C-alpha cells in the first residue's frame, strides 16, 4: 500500500485527531528549531546552505519512515499503518520547505538562475522531478480522493517508489563526495524499492500458480 494515505474502512488504521496533531507537532519540531537557530545566527558561516541541507535530510527521513511501515509489518508484525499518511505528508512538507529555501533564500527568486540550474545541473533536475511526482500524491492523500479514484488511487500512489529512487540519486549527487550519511540513506531508500519489487513479484507468481 502506498504510504501517503490510510484507508477509511477501518478506524484502527486512521489515527484520531490528537495523534495526528502530536505527530505533526513532533514532525515539524526540527524545522521550527532550525528556523530559530537561523534567526539567531547559530547555523554557522553558511546558514542558508545548512538550513537547506537539513530540511532535505528530514524530508528523506520521513519518506524513508513512511516506506518502512509495510516491511516492518511484514517482517515483525508491528503495525504502524495508521501513521503512514502523516509520515508521507511530513515528508512532502519538508520537501516544500527545502525547495522554498533553495528558491527564496539561496537563489533569491532569480528566475534566470533557477532556469539555468534546472537545465544544467543534473542533481537538481532529478530532485525537481521527484518533487513534481510527490505533488499528486500529496493532493490525493485524502479519504475523499481515495473514494473518487477507486482502484486508480493505488496505481497512482505506486509512484512513491519512483520518488524514492529519484530522491536516493539526488541525495547522493548533492554531496561532493560519498559519505556515511548519503550512502546509508540512499541505500535504505533503494532497499525499500527492491523489497517492493520482490513483494510484487511474489504476489504475481502466486496468482499465476
């Protein structure tokens, strides 16, 4: 099941409003802290770059957390599906903040520079493609959208695995050299895609049999 939404058919799969509020507050706490650090000149000599990178890192963390929900349930029996929608939306929120800082603070809204970056820098092109794929997933992450789209909703939300691949490549390329952080997160994202492909292959073989 895609990670950006839960199902309205079972109340156990939809967290109550208090859980959603608590998860949203905890999830946004790092962004609030970084805003505070930036306002108090506590992000070092290049605060915009630090802020932008940390927002991107938290976007990757929440994306990975959402993708881990299904494997955890399959391997350990731990069922966190009710929180998958919020994790996905938090990932999208951090992606929006990451892009907003790049556009508004890093490039200061200079359209010419933005166009040059998006047409000449491969890692930015890949990151922008991942962002554009996440937009329809976030828009359709409501119960109403699930009901309207029916079976098409599930097919649409499989795009999240394409997002994971693009984000993994973007994350690796964003660093000048490979390091433990970039390789670990990129490897985990790719592992989630491989796990999903294997699970789909096993289901297909069972149906064929």
